[in-house]
């Protein structure tokens, strides 16, 4: 073996992960032709991480139980029962006496109806992981004594590695026991996959037929139309095009307009309105203090003219109201039922109008059969896609970006992310190297810490896992920003799916980099000479990295159970806000926002669990003890997240399980392929040609299974079958055709053009205290009557602003008395 490298960046991961400092360290990852890397892997790192994780989750769990009891006594829902505000009709009774038993016993039908198909399939995935890892635990009961009594000796067969395949002699007959259990394990996985597909297939078809109960009805009958030519860039022309193909089946057509200047004005006005609300709330809460002021006419902080904050912002939103109204009038977009297409015909088509038509439109049909036929059709120059929920999911600021432009920017972003994966070694190696404290201290010229001390074990075990999690969080936010701001996807689900895809690819890159401990380019020559060496490098490095992955599973599982239940980040934010601005100083808008349940971001949540699934598959025949850690992770996650999905999180719109099962399954099958390939190569490294050859059997079976699923199931559940759609149309009837509809009545009309619910002035300090609010007319109502504004003699629209607020006491009472959703 070579001398230890002077820089900790080039050290191999087995050195990083060893808690007993060896005198020498390999400078490169093992080659495909070489033997399995010899490394002493101790127990102290795992033990310290386990103790720390147990202590952490216990502390968080105590906080959860204590704070939850306080919230229950006050009937306060904001932290642990926010679904009661808007989703009480789909939630079990709040504050169950035994939350864990409730989550365990809830039946699948109640669970699916309550949380929606996306969240339901995510929970099914966690349950799937628990069942597969449970099977792995059963296999480990046989494998552990077989490995522990092996006759191989050396640094890589002591302490933790005494319970791994490394303990078995090269070419030993004991390896046949591993092969047999591997076959059983793979067969069990494929059987579980099949069960999940059958479950998903039935629920997917039901979703396509009925939709989400809280979703937009028109969304089920609508399609997004891209790359509209100039001849079809009006509502009438778009409707006529599809009317010719589907006579009397077009409900409504909407061509989206280029509204960037108008949207910028509206956003500027919203800032002024919210500034007034905050200033008024401050005065109402602190009447003894001077009125708030602000600086204007300067880009330098604390410089410029000092003005009254309320007076200035009132003048600003009143000025912007007039400018916005004038912009709308210039294109004849007012509230007197003049259609937008008429305005475009008179001005936009000649390039003189303020709001030119875009190449994007939405067509809504009166029947599901017509919509599904249109979805399956091919059109000259047009592309059609499923459309997102107009209220919750469409990113209106990106809605008019040309489809071709999006594709170009997506290719550019993909190229940049690919380069990022190739050079991902630099930040990841820095993170993983933290575990090798000796190398760090030597590099910095500091005195080393005793490697047998508890402090050393805790730091070496926890720091790399936590640091890598922080690094991945930064990466996630960067991918989200690329989807929203650079590519400019038109809906939140598109951004989430894009984030999921690239976030997961970086997770796969993490596996490679953690195992080889250096840049991809360190192995380029060997890989170009023999591409199969990739698998050999991974297989040879797996034993040495086992402690890192064990620590990762412990931290992600045991360490996070209590943290997730406690909702400590949300509580901490609320606590800080209460210090900075007590409730009396918060605006009504802030109070409303605090009652909105958080959403699960699949692009952030799923990759972590898939990575654990990958580790579970890879290590089952090599380090079977890893299955126990995976079982704890998936079992605990299922219980915790079932409770969270029933009581805390709520998805604004449901995608029908496309991301949380169909896309997810694609990554799961890749994990299985990787595990089967590594098994074959590892058997070769153990000089067992017979077992290596037998490893091809489950691989071939998996390929056949995957192909069958794609051809027989996935192909048939992408859209609603036409005969089923026709039956639904017959049972439910068709939607009414909407001819001559004003902008206000267009479901997919852009919010910037709608006047009925427009915010033109601040909300009252408190809805129940409008009459005592000194800042506005006490005779003005607080709830919108649903009518469009009238114009006074100065052509200024008169609006009545307000937001409906449900009676939370009644919601709570209804939830308590509901037997249907009682778990």
C-alpha cells in the first residue's frame, strides 16, 4: 500500500470512515481487477451516532408530546393540526389520544380519500420499503451467523466487518447460501412491486374517472395547447379549430396574453398595499409609538427623504390603481363583458395593443370523451398537454413563455447539471473528508484528537452526514430556482418533477463519489478502457463505506422521527416571529397565511428515501446488518408520515400519483438493477464464478418484469380509456357550453385581467373590528359580493375587498362528530 496522501481531499473513503486510524491509506479507489479494499471498520462510530440520534429524537419527541398537549388544551390548530382550517372534511378528528395507533390502524380507503393519491402512493412506498427491508432482516438472521463464523482473516474481517461477507473465504461454499437468499430477496421485491402496481392501477383509473374531490372540475376537461400560430391566437380562432374536429364539444377557449408590464404593476401595488397593512398593524398594536416612517428617493439604505410610511404607500397604490386601470382600458379590457379577443382584433393583431397574444392557450371540452380523444390526437403545428390547476398550480408569470424556448433552456440547464455531476466530487469529497479528523488536523497543523474518545466518534459519525444533508438542501433550492426562473416551467408540478429528476441523479452521483472518494476523472482512463469497471469499483469499495451509510440511515431515520413530529422548524419560525412581531402587530394577511397547511415537496422528499432504498438493496448480500437500519427507517417513516399526512400536510392539487409512483418506480427499478449488477461483480471479486453466473438469473427476470410493466400497465393508465370516459359522460352528463363568456368567467383567464377579486387597497386590521379601524371608512363592507367593480365619475373603479374566513370552531366540532373520517 502507498503512503497516506498529504491532502485529505484525495484520501479514500474507507480511511474517512474508519474510526481507528490506520498507518497507511490507499490513495485511489480500488480498481475493477483488484481485491476488495482492506479496511478496519470499527463499531465506535456507529455506536456514537446511534446514541446521539436516540438522544436527539427523544428530546424532540418529548417536545412534541408536551407542545401538542398544550395545543390541544387551547384548541389551537396552527402547528399540529393545520389541515383543520381548510381540509377538515378530509381529515380525522384532531389530537387523537394515541397518534401512533391511529396511524397504524387507519384503513387504506380512508387514508387515500383523506390525503389524496399522491400522498397515498408516497406512504405506500414507505410501507413497501419497510416490507422489503423486513424481508432483508429475516435473511440477515441466517446470513449473520454464516458470515460471523467465516474463516477469512485480516483487517477487513474484524469488528464491524466480522458480520459481513468479507469474513467468508474466497470461493467458499458458504457463498451459495448468499446466492439462494439473494434469489428469494429479489423474488420478494418483484412480487411487492407487482402488488403496488395493481393497487396503483386501480386507484389511478379511479382518479382519472373522478378526479380529486377538491380539485378544479374544468381542469379535468381541459388541455394546454402550445405553439399556436398567429392565425389561431384568439379565443374565437382556437375554439373554432377544435370545434371543427369535435363539433359541439368545446366548452371554452382561452388564449393567454403577454401581461408582463401589467403583472409588474400589480406586483408593485401589492408591495405598497402590504406595507400599509404592516404599518397600520404596528400602530394598532403600539399606539404609544410614533407613526412608522420610511426613506425614499435613494438606493442607499438609511439615506434619502423621510416620509410617513402609510401616507406614502397609500399614494403609491392609488397611483398604481389608476395606471393599471389605464393599461387595461388601452386594450379595452374592462368589466363590461367586452371579450378579450375583440380587443385583440382591434389592437393586438396590429401590434398596437398593450397585451399581445401568446402561443399558449387552454381549450376546455364539454365531455371527457372529447377531451381524451383530443389528448390522444396529433395536430399540425400544435402540441397538447394536460393542464394544471388554475387556482393552485399554474405559475402565471411563466404561463406565456413559448414552449420551444422552454425546451431550449431546459437543454442548456441539463448540460449544466450534467457538468455539475461530473465535478460534484469537489464539494462531496470535502464533506465526506470531515470524517477523517486526523487528516484535517494534520493538514492544519493541529494536535489530533484521541480516536477512541466519545467526542471523536460523535464528530466523525455525525458531521459528514449532516454536512452532506446541508449540501443537498442547497442543491435542491438551486434546481428549483432553475426550473422556476431559468427554464420557466408553467406549473408547480412541472417544477417539482424536474427537481425530483435532477435531485435524484445527484443522489446517485453521491453514491459513486462517496465510494471512490475522489473525482470521476480519477477513474476516466480505467472506465474508458473497460466501462464495466464502474461496477467493479463500486463493489470493491462498498465494505469500506458501510459505516458511513449506516450512520446516514441512523441519522435520517431515528434522528429525524422526533424532529419531523415536533415541527420544530415551523415552531421556531413562529417563536421568532412572535418575538419580532407579537400577534397584535401582525396583519390579517399574516394570520391567514399561518393557517395554510404546508405542502410536501416531492422533489425534496422522495430522493432521500430512494437513496436509502438503494443502500438497502446494495448492502443486503454484503452487509446484511444494514437491512435492520433500513427497516427502522422505512417503518418509522411510514408511521410518522401517515400521521403527518392526515393531520399536518395538505397538497394544493393532486397529480394522481404520477410522480409518487410512476416516476418513483423508474428510480426504484434502477436501484434494483444496480444492486443485481454489483452482486454479480462482488461474487467475481470473491472468486466465486458459479454464484456470479447465478446472479444473472434474477437480473434477467427483473428485465422481463420491467418490460412487462411498461407494456401492459404503464401504457394503459396514462389517460382515461375512451369507453370509460363515454360511460362517465353518460352517467354524469356533459358540461354546459360557455359561448360569449367574459374574462371574469373564464376558468383559465389570467388573474391579472380579472377584476372581481382584485386587491386594490389594504385588508382591514381585523375582519371583526372594521368598524373601529381608524384608517378606513367604517361603512365599507369586508366581504366581496362577487360583483365586478363599478366606475365612478372619474373612471376610478370602486372595489369592496375582503376574504372569506371559515368558522374554525364549527369545523372543529364537525370533525369531532364525523364518523366517516374517524380513524
